[in-house]
C-alpha cells in the first residue's frame, strides 16, 4: 500500500500566513487554533491507500490544557524552587546547589511533556475512522529517558544508538491503531550504521585538533605560556597588532568544514535512524517500509533554514537600522522626552514604538510561515512518499478503540515550548 501526499506548498503558505496573522492580533491566543488548522491540513494531505488521515483535536482542549499546565508549573517554580533555595542557603550556604537542583527538577517534566504531547496527537488522529492511541506511561518514559541520557553521557556518546532505540521502543510498544498494538522490532546495534557520517566527522575533528594544537601547533606562543596570554593580548591590541604568531593559518578553514559536517552528521543520524526503526515496526498482519533518504532531508534543512533565517536576519537588521535612524544609537537608554516626537513623521514616540513592535512581530510571523513552507512541508511530503505498507492483511481485523480523554491535552508541551506545533 502506497502513501500519497496531495498538499500544495502555496496553499499551506497562505494558511500559515493567515493563521499566524490572527495569532498576532490575538496576542498569541489564536495559536491553539492555528496549530489545529495546520495539523488538519497536513494530516489530510497524507493518504495511505488513498484514504486521508484525520486530525480531530479541539483547540479549546489545547487552550484549557495550557492553562492547567501553567498553574501546575507556576506552583512548581514558585513553591518548590523557593524550598530548594532555602535548603541550599541553609545547608550549603550557597545558591548554586539550589539552581542545579531546580534545573534538574525540570528535566523529567520536559520528558513527561514530550510523551504526553505524542499521546494527545495520536489520540486525536484517525485513519478510515479508526483511532490511534498511546498507553499511559509518561512518568515511566521520563525515568527511562533520564537513565539512558546518564548512560549516554558517561559513555561519551558511544551508547547513543542504544538510547535512541530503547526510548522509541518504549513509545512504539505502547502505540495502538484501533485494537492492534504496534511492536518495535530489531536491536539497538543496527542504528550504528546511521551514525557513520557523524562518527567520521567527530574523528576528523579530533584529528584536526591534535594537528593544530599538539603535533604542529598553529600558535606555539599560546601553548608555551598560556597563563600570560591575557596580558599579552591586551598589550598587542594596544600596539595595533595581532598577539599570536600564526603558522599555516589556512588550516583553520577546516574548522567550519568540520562544524558543517557535525550538523549534517546529526541530521543524517536522526532521520536514518527513524528509517531503520520504521522498517522494523509492525502490527498484527501489517508491516511498514521506509525509503527515507538522509541526504535529501539534509538538503531540505539547508535550503529551508537558509531562506527562513535569511529573512529573519534581514528583517531584524532593517528593524535595528530603522530604529537607530529614528532615535539614534543611545536614544533607547534615555529616560527623558519619552513622549516627544520622533520616528515616523510627527507621530508620538510611543506610537512609533508600537509600529516598530508590529514590524518586529511581522518579521517573526514571516519566519514561521517560511519555516512551515520550506522545512516542515517538504519533510512531511518526503516522509509520506517514501513510506509504504507492504503487508496489510491484518487491517480488516482491526476494530475501533475507545476515545482517550485528556485533562491537559498538550498543555505541558505548550507551556515548556517543546516545539510540538506539528
């Protein structure tokens, strides 16, 4: 069974632009309706076997869930953090222990919110009238994520594929389509081949560091007496010359190449690992196959990010230049004459500030629209068109499952800004 994708880029562009504009007008409240409409567009564009997916989420659920999550997080931030700081000052006579404990306390909530967001999206997704679902287990996922991350860090990333596989297996083995449970097959070592480009670049980066710092130092003066460098640096700048004596500085051009390779390696690993695991997912009488291409995803990210962030940088630069031309570089720090004239003709300064604020929000609106159009859209299209269901004999035996009610919907993911827009 093939999966079709029938959406058009420019219809998405105008939908994202319109809903984003309403979000700005309502000071952000329309974002829940915006996300619902965008999801319905994406879901209806993906059609396994010619039947579109359906998204039946309610924006009011999201709004109420967001308020519930904000209340809970406010209690945590206000009460729990106060207690942690009190204990930190009382026992350790310092605040840094309290800050570390406070940050550490947010991490499991972050994982909890990610699992809950996925559960909500699946519970509000249907295909041929049959609901998807995800069993409860958010706190179990959070605990496992903390343990796997600790093991990954202690092994310097060597067991990263193990963490990726086991966390995905925990989610997949609790996922249902109607009455049929999905199962994640395979073993975690199979993901090492997805990490080959990333490992290659890391090894190259280590070799480059050894070359320019140890074997043939690019600046022997720096390594000979590193403690004296701060004073020498200031003195050299006062004399108008660079404080370091470079040897073969053209080798430094390899650094941006290594950084670009690290970005590509990370993208390649993430998406090729998804493809490998998708090929080992199955349900009763149903199998999956994916031909997703890591280089294609990397090209989409490169092209789409360049367009969206170029517009963002240009827009902010124009905004800054416009502000400086109207008020001068130090006018923002002046407390006097705040109601004076300036900026756009004879408009009051507060109104000029308002106009600048609208321009600022419009720049970010356009950035979000372009990100949807040139990053999210082509990735979703590529994922759909490279996915097939080779075996579908078990579909006729699948029955409906009960609706999964949510008290807070995606509230925690929204409140923690986990990027669960689509």
